[in-house]
C-alpha cells in the first residue's frame, strides 16, 4: 500500500531522528550538515550546530535532547538524491551529546574523538517505565564502516552518572534503531545489515536477558530506525525497498506501507493524530506525516 504523504518540511540534509517536542515543534538532525533543526508548527525553522554526524535523538524529562553522534559520514549525490557513504578518518570516533535546545549548548555524555570508547552511536531510547527507568538510557552503536574493514556494533547503557556499559556486544548485524515496549520491560533493536529485529528482556539498568529474534525481513531490505506504538506495535523504517513495516511484538507482519524514498531513516508516533506517524526521508531531505491504520 502506498501512503498519502503530507510534507511538513523539505530541503533537509539527510534528516534522521525525529522527536516531537511539547510545544508541537519537531526536532530532526541533518546528518550531512552537522545540525539539529527545530521545525515549528508555523513552518519556520531554527538550526543549531551539533556534530560530528548527528543521528538519533531522544527528549529528556528536563526538555533537553540526547543526541547520538556517529563520528561523521561521507555523502554523495546520485540522480539528485543524497546517499550516505563511509566513515570519516580512523580517529573520528562517535559519542553521545546532551543538547540544550534554547541555548545550543552541547555537553558530552559519551565523549567522541580518537579516545572514544564507542564506534558510531546511532539511536537512543530513554526508559520512562520498567526496570531500567533510573535516569539512564540505552543506545545502539552501528559500528563504523571503512573501505577495508567494519568495526563491531553493539547495544550500550549509559547511566545517569555517566557510567558506560556494554549490554549486548558484539553484534555483527549493525544495530541501528532502538525502542522500548510501553511497560519498559522489553528492549527492541533493528539491525541494518542483517535486516533482523531483535528483542531482550530488560532486567535492570544496563542488564539484558537473552536475545530473541523477532523477525527477519527478506532481501534486499535493510533496516533503520523504529517506533513502538502505545499498543506495542513495532514500526520499522525499511531501507532499499522504501517502506514502513509494522510488526507485532511476536514478529507477525501486521502492516506495510510504501514511501517515495528508498531511505526512510526513522519514524516517530505523531501524538496529534491517532494512527499518525512522522517519518524522515533521508535521500530526498523531507519530513512527512502519514497514517498507518493497523
């Protein structure tokens, strides 16, 4: 099924990580420009620098943004569309930042650069319920890709005091999107390269149970970000084929919708409309709204 897309913004430099803010504006990253951009309901926008390689976003209870930084990627245009490429230099390791939206102040939570303990943080989930809701957050690490090799990815926990722990490492399928069940007791992760969705029982801050395969999508699919609805449905941004794939928590496909971009990079539930989703379309540089009736 092809969705009717309502365009909310265009001209974005490979957008990702949409977050709906309390005032109705939407924050996105512009990965190819090292910006976090705030899209206002009246159509205006405001951007603040945040790099290298801003990727996933999450809103804290205090109104700040946790920003995953992948360390920076090269981008190329093919037939007018922007495509991500290889990682920057060997010392350009990623990290995680805290961004104050009003002032633009950026504070390292997981420092980036040559000494970073992580490779390429991609997306982030802040628990609001369940065993890990202590002020910390989970994040995925995609693992940087170079011409001659690829670094391992994983799933990490960063505690409220800044302590960093590996929750699931190494993961060879390139962990990408991340989300929590409504009760906070299950952590879901999409893997880009393997096209698999995985789940873990959350045992506590930084501690996960055994991995469970939720669903394997067919070739040539690759996976990006995801959203978990209030009913527990997983909505997965599915690359190459340009789709959103809706899964039950047990892995049944309960809906699919086509979009007009092979790079739907991420998706978030739109609180303003039942069944509404906000989707970033990377290669065409847009934020769109659509409905997925399940």
